[in-house]
C-alpha cells in the first residue's frame, strides 16, 4: 500500500515538473527573468509540500468531528449502591492511545487517569463529573462540538466490577447517557 502511494506521489511530482518546464519555456521570453524565477520557486515549494504530512493533516484531517447539541447525564435513584458516581468524558486524538483506552475497564481508567493526562496532554482531553443517585445534568453541546477526535469515550466509576465504558463519537444531536444500578447506556435522543 505504501509503495503504491509513494509511486503515485512520484508520478504527480513528475507531471508537475513537466508542467513547470512547459510553463518556463512559454513564459521565458514574455516576462522578466525575476518573474520566471518566482514561478519556478513557487512550483518547487508546492511540490515539496505535497509530501509533507503536516499539510496533508491540515487539508484532510483524521478523526470524527463531534456534532452534539447537548449531552444529558441521568443517574437513576439508588444507582451505584446510593453512592455518587464519578463520570469522565474522554476525547482522544491519537489512534494508538485510543486502542489502549478501549482495552481498559473503568477501574483501570480511573487509577491511570492522572498519569495519562500528564503523559498525553496534547492528545487527551478529560471532563470529569460526579453525580449523585437521582440527579440529572444537561451540558451544552458547544462545550465539545466542532472538535475533531479519533474517539470520544465515557467511563463510569461504579463500585461493582465491569467495563463501564461507552464510545459516543458516532452519536449526533442530543446525546443521552443513562446510568442505571450497575451499568449505563449511551444513545441519541430523537427530536
């Protein structure tokens, strides 16, 4: 796959070089010499940038753009044995870290959270909340919407063992997180 991509880049560069030579020959006697040099310099810079991953990421960024109107968190009465429930909304911008987090349980996440935040400050965003049983909270979507992420995850720190993890980056509009006695669900509310 990489060889095919590299071959395509070489072919594009060769075609651009041929066009620049053709333009140079056509413009050689019609414009002052310094304009021809500027044109060649511009084409050279453009050719160099086509292989630059920074330009590629800017033109075609990876990940999913979040589109949430609101995020509502509802904890059922008596949930988590009537103890407050810690909830983290985690935004990830790195595919390797995403895979690592998806393999974690909520208990693993909450014990490693501070270290991960220090290790990956540029690619990991965490919003930590704590709700009591019977409590609901609606957050405006603009808090997260428009951000491009590789994954958006929710971890809930229940007293009982379990994964207690949901991936929510594919949800659009009004997002609902409903926390029951020992587990939770994430879904999109219809308008």
